[in-house]
């Protein structure tokens, strides 16, 4: 059971990934605009849950994959999972940092600045389909920091692209 719980989908439906990013944007903007610091904890939990289990333990991930995506008329677009998991890991870093700044040090403004960076990146994903974490993953694969066996499909895709 633990192996199936702590797994990440591969491939990932790009439509669902973009909708989850849109949910992060909505929560992040709401937290900043209405000074709802508790939402930092919700956002951080969501990223931790998604990096560990994909949508399985993420309420936002469950809503998007079970309710929202099936209700929309968009075609499923499969993309490799490992870059998306890497991007969720970057989201963990930003969201946990924001929560620690706010709750651990009382630095709400700094927390909202960090959250603003996360909202910016999530907005690029949600509205333009540009995943900064995926781009970083590709670059790290290209320079050999991430081994090709982590994502064979990524390795083949990146090999076909001009330098």
C-alpha cells in the first residue's frame, strides 16, 4: 500500500496540472489580498501532499482530477510526470518558506513576497502552460545533474531539441 500511496502519476494530464496551478494562484492571491495567513499552511500542505502522493492526499488535486477536469471539454494531454513532481517540490520550498517566515518569525510581508513568487510561477503554468519547474528540470537533465534514467521520456524529448 505504501508504494502506491507514495507515488506520482506518470504521465500527468497537463490539463489537470494547469487547473491545480490555477487553484494555487487563487489561494495565493486570496491569502495576500485578505491577509489570510492560515492559507499559507493549506498551500504548503497541498504541495507536500502532491509531491509525495500526486493528487491522492491533496484536496485540490482530488477536486481537479475527479470533478473539474472530467467536467471540462478539454482533450487529455499527457506529459511526463517527473518534471511535474520536481515542480511540485519547488512549490514545497516556496510555500513552506512562506509559512515559516509568517508563523515562525512573524515576517508576514516577507512571507507574502515569497508567496507572490509562487503565485507568479503558478500563473505562468495555469494561464500560459509554462512550467518553470519543468524548464529547470530539463536544464538539470541537460547538464547531467538529473540522470537520464529519472525520466527516459524526458531524455528522448530533450535530445531531439536543438541546443
